[in-house]
C-alpha cells in the first residue's frame, strides 16, 4: 500500500545512528562548507526534505490522476446505469402501449343516456359476408342463427395458422389467420317461409351499414321489403309462399347482377318474375298431386286463383 510522503517524519540526523553519514559529508571534498556535525545534520535534513517534497508532489499528482480515473469510472457507471434505467423505462412503456393496444378502447358517452334494447349478436360468417358486400343467406339473421352464434362462438369462428411461401423463395412463413365457418344449419332463402323472412329482415337491414352501403342502397333494400309487405299477393291464400319465393330469387339476383356491374332497383316489383314464381309454385303442387300427395287447402285455393292478376303496388313495373 502506498504511503503518503507527507506523513513520513523527518529522521533525527543528530542521533548517533547517523554519525558515520555525518562524518562522510564532513570529509567529502564536494561539501567544503560542511565542517561540523551540526552542519552535516542540516545538510542531511535539507536533502531529505527536498526528496520528500518531490515525493509529495509525485504522490499528489498520482493521487489526482487516480481520483480523476475513479471519477471517470463513476461517471461511466452512472451513465450506464442511467442508460439501463432509460431502456427499462422505455421497454416498460412499450409493454404498456402493447397492452393498451390489446384492450378494447374506451369511448366517450353521454351521462344519463341508457340502452333501450340489447344489440343483436350477428353470426360471424354473416358479418364477414356483409362487410365484404357479398350475398349471404337471410337465415343468418333469424333468431336461430343469433342463438347459435351466441351459444357456441367457437363453432363458427376460429384462429389458426397457415404456412405461406413466396414464388421466388423456398422459405416459409407462419401466418396467423382468423376464419369463420358457415353454419351447418343454414337454409337457403328458397326454403324460408314468409314468416321467416319477416323475422329476419329487420336484422338484415340493420347490418347493411357494416358493409358501408350508401344511404341510397339501404333505402332500396328497405323499400324492397316494404313493397313486399304491402303487396296484394299476400292477401290471397297461399300468396305468402309466392312472395317468399320471389324474395329469395330477387335478393340473390341483385347481388349476382351487382357483381357483374349491372345492379338494378330491387324495390321495383318485377311482375314477370312474380308470375314465374306463381307458375313454379303451381307446378310444384301439381307434381305433388301426381305423386299422390294432394296439396293442402291453401294450395288448392292458390290453384283455383292462379289467373287472378294482383292490383298494382308502389314501384310496380308496367
């Protein structure tokens, strides 16, 4: 351990232990001015003090350098600790932001304004189709479909992973996908009764905004159902079967024609197609009768009245 030279006491050069050293100085021709023991002791003290002073200066210089080095090391440690602390805070902030992204955002609300009715939980498959403006069976908007989507969500939508590769590379990438499945219980529109259509139409109209349909299109679909509701065919026995079939054909036709860039005004009742629906129902009942399955009373009344021409209704074609 290095000793501070300022703490080292000056030796007693007057003591007998330094007698030989004093005599050497007195006898040295290089020190002609030193002739006595006292002068020799003083000469030794001056030399020792000069050397001790040099040692003090050297010690102070090295001590200052060590202090500066230690201070620099301390500054580096503090800078590293500060950097680690900043990185930790940054990571904690990133984790908090990622966690916040996964949360459902909160939106402002009007205090005192409650909910008048519970929102319908649309079947995920239908929701996807509506968002893409694609045709989807009206059954998905019936209470049965809502019950299925609410009761067993995992049966109609799933998260899975797929392997994807580019054309110019043999590397594969694992991609997460979210998929929805059609219901095994779905019925085509042609199998829906008019009562089924009545129960599902409001939910279908309410889901149209999810596809970004302009107000003009939403009004067209609303008028379509309003015109069917008021059509004179429904006042006839068995007319609900004809209107239900007409609804199925026309709604599907509109989405088909729209994909081909040839949409039409669905609200306008097409009498020719309505007559085709009458003929189709009549032929179906006729085939049942030939197979020994006579139609019921409603079907017989319909057959007896197939030549009747319904009065015009709003938006009806000529």
